[in-house]
């Protein structure tokens, strides 16, 4: 029996232009670095890990960036890569973006989300607690439902269940805000409102929910939605802007 030889690891040299900012009130500037042995199978966050090892060995401060699951689930890893939220690959979070999508010698510009509601904490880390406060305002169900019933005892149209699940996949990364010319959180807020409005458990509080959450969104200094569609284009979960239309209908119903 013969075996195919193991393919050698493809490496490349990448140049990084990274936003460095030591504190929220400090002036920021660009740091320029080179990683000469970047492996094509590395994720983008692993590239930053390698760069940080270089910086530490050279006596420099490592680059701060958010991360947790590294599986495209938690939503904490978002950065702008060459001007695009999460990079150029469709429906891909930064942690799931691999270096094989770049080419040898390429220069990558890496910066944090830019939005008034997302103040920079340090380097690539921003404060996204404004999204948490929108959820706290009404993105939950308080109705007492008792013990969990059998799944088939609550009649829900499959189209509604499927759509609710699609909206519920939002991971709260904030890419929609970063990509929007107005820094609007409409897609995030709408996804949270829409998936609950489609479920019978969310129906009793649907009126106060949509008013409370949209009011909180305005309080946090997010911009208004003007239907550019950039939010849908960069969403790592591919959430449709149809959620925003549903949120608007829910809001009108709540007022009249």
C-alpha cells in the first residue's frame, strides 16, 4: 500500500498596519509590522498571536484584541480588515478567516470597530456594552411558562420557526454597526426583536419590548438606519435586513 506524501505547509510574508491606542483617552497611531512565516492554514487571530509573540520577544507591548471561542459563535473577535468588517469573506467571523484567502507580500490594515457607541478601550478592543444595554431593555421573555412542554404541543408554523431561528443566530459582534455609514444598530436590535415576535412565548410583551429596545438604541447614540444594506453584507451569520422591516412594523403596531 502506498500513501500520498504530506503536502508541505504553505507560508507567506504578511505586512500588518495595526491601530495602536494605549487607552481610551490616548491618541492612537498606526503600528507597522511584518510576519515572515505566516502559515496559510492559520486563522487571522492566530496571525495576531504570532505577531504578539514577536512583539513580546522584542520587548514591545502586545496588541490587544478581543477573542473567546474562536469558532464563530461568541461574536467577540470583530475587527476591520482592509476596511471591511471581519474581512472580505462572506458570512465569516474574524476568528474563522484563514490566511489562505490572502496572498504573499500583502499588506493588511487592521483597526477596531469605529462607532461613537463603541469607544476604544485599547488597540483593537472596543466597549460594546451598549449592545448589552439594548438587550437588557427588553430582549427577553418574562412570561411564566412552567415546565418545558413537549416540542410538538405548541403549534408554530415551520416558516415562522425557521425565520425566528435565522434571526436568533445573531452573535452580537457589532459588525453591522461598524459597517453602517450611520453606525446604526438597527440590524442587531431588529434581529433580537424579530425572533421573539415570531414565537408565541414572545407575544405577550411584544409591544413594550420593541418600544423599550428601540428607545435604548437611540439613547446609546447609534445612528439611524437609512437602508444602505451594509449591515447585511458583513453579518457573519447572514441575517437579512428583512428583520429591520419587521421591527419597524412592530414599532408602528405598538404605538397605535
